[in-house]
């Protein structure tokens, strides 16, 4: 019997390399991998359903699940997780010394519903009392004018979103002093260039994120793995097979990362940071599966709904294919 030939769009992460390189196989699948940036994957997936299996923005996917028109069904594999205390940069000449100083400010965003921004707004509200309605949001591309929301929004009363002027970018507006800050999953280019007037909102974002994790035990999920719904219906074995393979690929990558006789990433202090992460978060610090992450999804979905993005409060189980919520034991 021939294998299913499927297109798989993911980012070029170390936890995916064993799959991409063929070291790990998906049962009965002949994969055609495309290593793409998240923005391209999400745009093509949600606008054109372009891939058989792909990374999905957790926020965009939750919006579609709540509406009942999601073209993909997720498995609890999380290609991207990240603390988002680095998500906000601000101008140093606007009197912003702490998160509460964001009230009344104009903050640029690439898209309102981006998962990173949902997490960042939720942290601002729950930890510092700053609500989305107390900020004016200005939407635009980082360095390319004309970026739009991938999905339609129905936001709560009082939330104000303006579009950046035609031809303007949020990085350019921040550098020119036309914005007080920018929130998003990438740092704006003016910050990356070392503009002396632009800094992180949290001076030590790592320490802030570690303290928040100790309090909440939450490691934010950014992306889930989606399978085209029609494929999962036709081949009900596929979601569990994909989950098993992506789990194995991550395990292989972590084993390689832990072999620090010759470090596998181009970064100093790998061994020290790996030991520190395990002390803080446990051995399986980048865990997949719903059981280990239910509290993460409960927290996210509550805020996602409160921010007016999902039309109803979702239960975590609604996001994932039923076959991936239990597994065999020997």
C-alpha cells in the first residue's frame, strides 16, 4: 500500500529537524516538508487552506473553532512556546516606567488577535490591572505597510483599533515618536538596530517571566499543529500518528541538545541554561499533550474569550482531535 503524500508546513526548529531529515517517520506518510516563516504559514492556511498539516496560530485557530468553521483540527503538539515578557517595547521618553504607565498610550500592533498579543494583554490585565480598552491600538505591518488581520474580529465595546496611515509601518512610527510602544511576537526593526530611545517594557524580561512562571506554572503555547479536517475524517489514524512522530522528533532533539560535549546551537552557556530551565520547569519543560498543559489552555481560552476574540468560552478538549487525548499503555 502506498503512503499518503502530504504537504507539511512548519518552522525550521531543532525539534522538527529529526522529522525533516528523515530520522523520524510519520507512520504511513510520505511527507513533503516546507520550512516557512509563521506569518506565511498562517496566512496561507487560514486564507487558502494551503497545507495538509501545518503550524497554526493558537489564537486564530481558537477563533475559528468557536465559530464552528475551522478547516483544520489540532493535535496537542506545540511547535512554538515562548514567554512573552519580551513582547512589548516602549519609548524611553514617554514616562513609561512600569506596565501601569501604558494606560492612555498608543501602542502599535501587527495584528490584534496574534497569540503573542493575547498572552501579553492577558498578563498586563491580570498582573497589572491594565485593560485593553485603556490603550489605543494602532495596527500595521512591522516594516511592510498594509498588513491586515487574517480573520474578522468582533471586539468588546471600548476597545479602539486604528489602522496605521497609508504607507506607514509600526516600526517606522515608533522610531519617529508617533507611537509610544509596540507589542508583537517580533521586536520592531528600530529596536533591533539599537535605537537608544526604545527599550523593553520589562527591563529584565527573563526575571519577570521566571517569577510569573513560579506563580502560575504557565509556559505559554503559541502554535498548535493542525491537520486538514477532511483528511482526519478520511484517515482517522492520522492525528495520533502525527502526534507520536512529533513527540519522538522533539525527544531526539532534546537528547542532542543535552549532549554538550559539542553544543548543537550557536549560543554560549547552553549547558547552564538547559540545567536552569529544568530546575525551574522540570525535565519535560517543552511538554506536548493536553493533560500536562490543561491549565495553560484554561488560562489562555478564558482571556481569549474575555478579549472578544472567541465568540464563546471554549473548553480545551474542543481544540484537539479526540484520538489525541488518550494513549495506549504497555
